[in-house]
């Protein structure tokens, strides 16, 4: 890999000069993230010594609360001809938005230099002191995290936004990668039980997005796709892909759907290392959507039921959306057992931190009809979507408009429900988000056992009659406007 900072010509240094000229012309204003981190790491973040020294001087002026201008910088730098050099910088300055975009290239070059230096120093240290290899490895890991994680103290200052600016800003429309399912730059989890055609569905979604064709009768926005296959043998994946493409009559375009088979190649990696590699590959191929299938295979360090571990894990996954700019599809499993009576997000295996972190969820649960499923969609950004059904028709899951989503597969030998859901709902008709109630308090108010009440909750949520605030032991329920309307319509 060749750095842009080689001495093969003056192009890269002229490029750096234009960026520093923009820093000089910013007059102390808040900088966008890429420019801020270049300035924060100066002089090392610039290959040109003079550019690095000027950038460091500008940073010093900012920290002292002084105005940023050429005369003030000349007082701080130590090389001859500083005044002439600074005037040239100003004449080459770029517009702020363009400089922010281009500065990503400079940051990547700096990071490359740092990596070469870091690993070279570590190799020399291990040769001299092999007994300290573990300590040296920890030092390398800490420096890598600092380098990629932008941990310098002022890194977040440029991110602060004033609401007065926000409300006057003309915002671009939300881009839906799949209409009604997932928006650009979001994280979507597809969850269901084992052997329920999840990978077939995920591959269908990915192939549809890669070619801008409909998925489950919904429009898609075309993006390059990186499919990270962590479970299937490469040959198995390839056969499935051929079957799906044939069923959808797709002539697959080169470089739009990229398969990364990682079965047997994850041993010894950390989550940090795994995410760094995915980001690097996504950037290389300019992927706009990445699929991790299944997600538990990427959870290389933490426990699935531990909220802290899952939060740390998903913080790393967020980097794929921010650093690589990808929409992220996560294929996940349910815990064992029948899930029909659970809230859709509660059916996903492991800590509730998983369901709380994602921007959207597509949850499949078994229908009473063989090889058919009820689908619940939960969003942060998009309008509510009524539950619908899918049926398996090899090699695709297809929309089944003829099936009732409420007819899910129930636990065997379950008793027939004997209570009118509206009467149960009436017991919390005076609740709001501010005075929501626990399931236990609700069951007492309704005069039914807690377990009996829980059998009705999923249907009430799917109809939009109730909603939940909080999570875990602090979760509380309250009636919605739709629920109040349902009570008014009761004969």
C-alpha cells in the first residue's frame, strides 16, 4: 500500500498547503471533524514540516482563545520566510466543505504513516525484549484504538450543534434503502429462529439492493453491497446466490455484490480488528451497504446476555456506518422456544441492549401455516408498518397477503383465550407516558393473573393499542391514542 505522502512529487504537499490555508482562513470558527482531528494531531498529521508547524501554531492560538490570523501565526513559527509561506497558504485555501471532504485523504495518509511506525517500533522492541511481548502488544492495541477512535480531548467540540442553526437548515430527504424497512446509514437487525430462511432473506435483500430491484414488493435504492458471510461454507453461499438470482431473473452486475467468506478465518481476532478490516474493505470497494451474517459470530469478546458487553460491541459496529458510510444489516437469532407471546424486540436473543441500539428491526415469527411467518417492523425514522406475512417458496420468502398475521403458531396445548382484550385495555385507560404502569400493576387493576395478561400483550402492541417506555425491570406500559379509539369503538 503506497502512502500519498511519498516524496515522488510536490502534489501531496500542495494538497496539504491548501488544507492548512483553510485552517488559517477559518478565523477561529468551529471546525468540522476531519479538519479538527488533523489540526489536533499537528505537526505529525502533515508530511510537510512547514504545514505541520503552521497547523500546530493555529491550534495553539485556538486553545489560548486568540484570533487566528497570519500575523499571529508568524510570531509562533520558527522557520525563515514564514510571512511569504503563509500568504501562499491563504491564496490556496479551499472552501470549508471541500477542505473537510479532502482532509479525509490526509488523515488516512497520516494514519498509514503512524501504523508503519507503530508496528516497526513494536517489532524492534519484541526482538530486543521478547519477554515483554505481551506488554508491547497491549501498547500497540492502545495506540491503535487511540489512532482510529479519535480520542483526543477536543475531538467532539466541532460536533456540537446549535439548535438555532438546526431549525433553519434545509435538510435532505430521508433516503430509504428499502422502502418502509431501512434508511441509509442505519442499522437494521433481521431476527428469527434457527432454520427459518433468514440467510436466504438477507441474501435476497442484499442482491435486490445491489441491483435496485424490488425486495418483498418494496422499492430499493441501489447501493454496492458487501456481504460478510461468517457461517456458511463459501460453496453453499455461492449455490444459494445462484438460486436467488435465477428466481429473480437477475443478471448480476460486476462489482455491485461482493461476497466475503470468513468461516474459519475469525479465530484470534478482536472485535476492533474485525471492524477495522470490514471498514477497510468497504472503503476499498465503495460499498454502501454491508451485511453481517450472523451477528453472533462477530461478537468475539463479550457475552451476549451482558448489557455492557453488547453496548461495547455495538459501539464498534457503529464505526461501519460512520467511518465506512455503510447501511448495516445484522442477521440475528432468537432464543429457543415459542416467541409468539413476546414483544417483537424481546424475541431477539441476548441483552435488551441489542434491540435498543439498532435503528430498525425486522422480526420474523412462525405462523400457524407451515413455513410461513408473521413479520413485525420496528423503526426509529419511518412511519409504522402493519404486520404482514411471508411464506417460503424456494428459494425466496414471498409476501402472503392471504394470511392473517395474528394467527401465529402458539405453544402446544395452550388454552383458548377467554378475556376481551378491550376490557383488559380499559383498566389502563387513564395511563400516559408520564404515568405508565408495570405489568404487575396492570394485572391487578384488570383483575387477572400477570401470566394471563402477558398472553394478550403481543396482539395489543401489534395493533398499536399500547406502547412501552423504559426497558428491563423499569419497563412500563401505557395506552396509545389508537388504544383509546379502540375503547371508544367498543360496542
